[in-house]
DNA sequence: GTCATGTTTGACAATTCTGTTAACACCAAT
DNA sequence: ATTGGTGTTAACAGAATTGTCAAACATGAC
C-alpha cells in the first residue's frame, strides 16, 4: 500500500543535498551504533537526519526494518574484507599483516562498530546465520571449507617445515580477530583503566598496528 | 517515603525460599544480561522472579537503579580477580596461566557476561570510571600504578635477561584480556561462523584453556 | 485478639514510543 | 492548466512501558 518502487532519480540540479533515504540511513547508523537498537528512538534518528519522523516509516516501514538495514550495512563493512584476505592465496605472514593493518585502519574510523555488532548478535543470535549467508552470497556450508582449506594448508606447510608450532585453524582465526577487534569493543573500559583520552588511545592503536603482526607470528614461530 | 530500612531478617524456618530482594536481583541479572538494559522490560523481570512488577519498584525504586545494581554486581564478578592476579607477586608466566584458567572457567559459567558489560560500557562510558573506583575501593590513580609497577618490573627483568622481547605494559594487558574475553563476547558469531553448537563451543574453550598460555608466552619469548 | 510493621498485589495514572493518515508542496508529463 | 506521482509534514491513534497507590496480606509482639 505505502510501498512504492523507489527509483532514486535524484534531481540532477541539486547534487549537494544528499539523497534523503541515504541521509536517514546514515543518521540511523549514527544513533543505533551509539545507543544500540533497543535504546535508540525513532525521533532521535529523525532529528539527526533533519526530517520528520514519519519519513523514517515512509522509507523503511518500521523500526525493525530500519535496524536491520543498519545492521546489514555495518556488518558488510566489517566482515567481508576479513574473509577476503583470509581466503586469499597470500603467504601466511602477509595475511596476518594485512588483516591487522586493514582492520585497525577501518576501526579507527568507526570505533563503535565492533561494540555495536557484538551487542546486536548477542541479542539476536539468529541474525548471525542470516548475516553470514548474505555476506557470502551462498550458504556458509560452502564458504567455510574454502577459507579453512587454504588456511589449514598454509599452517600445515609451515608446521611440517618446522617453522611453526601446530595450532587449530579455529584457534588461529579467533586469536587473530580477538587481538584486532577487542580493543575497540572494550574501548571505554581500556581508556578508563589506563586513564586515557582519545589521543592516547589513538597512539595506542598506532603502536598496536606496528607491533601486533610480529606478536602474533612470534606466538606461533619456532 | 517508600524507602524503608531493609533488615533482611529472613524467617529462619523457611530457608529454602530465597530472599525476595535477592530473587529479584537474580532475575534482573538473567534478563538484563540477555536482552541488555534498554531491551529488557520490568514486566519480564518480574515474571522471571515470579512476583508482581510493583515489587521491583518497592525494592529498587526505578529501572535505572535496578540496572545499576545488576551492572555493579556483574562487573564485580568479572574484574577484581583479574586485577588481583595481575597485581600479585606471582612469577609472570604463572600470572598468565592463572588468568587464562580463571577467566575461562568463570566465563564458561556466565557466557553472557562479557557481551553485556562491553555493551553497557559502550552506551554509558561514564559508568566505567565509577566502576573502577568501586572495584578498587580507592580512585584508579592509586591502583593503576600499583599493578603497572609490578608488571612492568617483571617484564623488564625478563627482557634484560634476554628471555623476552620488549612490550609495553598496556599492550601486554590488552592482548591477554582480548584473548580471554573476546571469544565469549563474540560467541554467537564464532558459533555461526564455524557451524557449532554449545558442545563444540565448550570443547573449543577447553582446548583454549590448555593452549592459550603457551601461545601468549611464546609470542613474547625469545 | 488485635496492633504494628513490613511485604505483596491489582488497578490505575502518566508518559513515551511506534506507526498511520490526511493534507500539502513540488515537479514532470500530458 | 490539469493531472498524477513522489516526497514531506503535522496531527493523531494505539500500544507498550514505567511508575504510583491504596488496600489486602502475612507475621510476630503485646
């Protein structure tokens, strides 16, 4: 009834003022990431976007749908690069270095992302499955082996060459991701514990970006 | 007006049925940890505790206060042991081993804890400061140096003895905590990614408990 | 027994929040 | 100019949620 085909044929004259739907989505991201889905109010999102709150419903029908759009976009920015790098055929230490650099660069720009995503997945675990599907384009049953295979082979090679102590692929991945993402998810706690402001935290991350690959690889070297 | 001195002189005859205030706090923990503070409903907590929801207000005055009580209790269970071990005078590798074991044992029982605490601190960063104070009994300005001093000295000694590569204390701590806590905070994602159920995740944690100390210490050994 | 005190409940008030509707402005095409 | 469609708003309806209150209830003391 209210749903129309949304052909965004933006008036070519006014290029400066962004597409409304986009502006709403951006505002929703801002608010949802800070307050969480349950804690956010539609009214606040409307204010942040500078529009009447009825417009949110016009474009996204309900809070649930808007929240899902935001979540999907957020997750899409966080995970795929990770999977791409891990599943590539770069040498193992190159993979580690790239992931650390990419992830830390990314999160420096969007520090609320990890906390938001972890929190949402804790409250709606069912979204995780749906998410992995969306990200992969196919179902996880087919993507997982692909990543696992190359990674397991690389680890195996280095173990056989006596260059690395053995480790399960799952532990390898979780360790790497933990070290990259956790500091951002726990940022308020970290900053308080160490008595830091934003600049100190930034320096901490800079240093981490340099030192983490070596730390991780040394943990496995022999 | 409604606040009375709450002398819990529990009727000694009926020891089985727990103190109501305690039952409410337990129920609130359950619900808040699962749904988050903003997502939880007072009605649900009342139902979980098996009482009328007016009782929640009778004992805790408002949702905010109840939420704070729950948060304080949760944080009190997670952090102090960590600080205690880290600040003790055990040898360094013993500290690492103990923290890994204790933390993983603890979290196996309460897997929602990390996600809840991280989430709450993201939405109310101001609570972090207040929390650290409460935990320490004194202000963080005095506790922090204490932990730092012993830890920094231990690291320094091993570095000088050519047994360890140098690392900043902050990075040391964050790395250790990341590896312990993150897997639980990201549990839904981890389980989905790997296609696991509860048993597989439990086995994963078991293995982690055994292997993590070595992983961590090897990362720094030379 | 009844009185006093703390506990518990059902009903209700007040507010906040989501979602809907009808009117209006603007532009494009006929 | 008129018509039709899209985007936008103000006002409103309905639901859900937090919080209050007076009355009922238990229990031990006198």
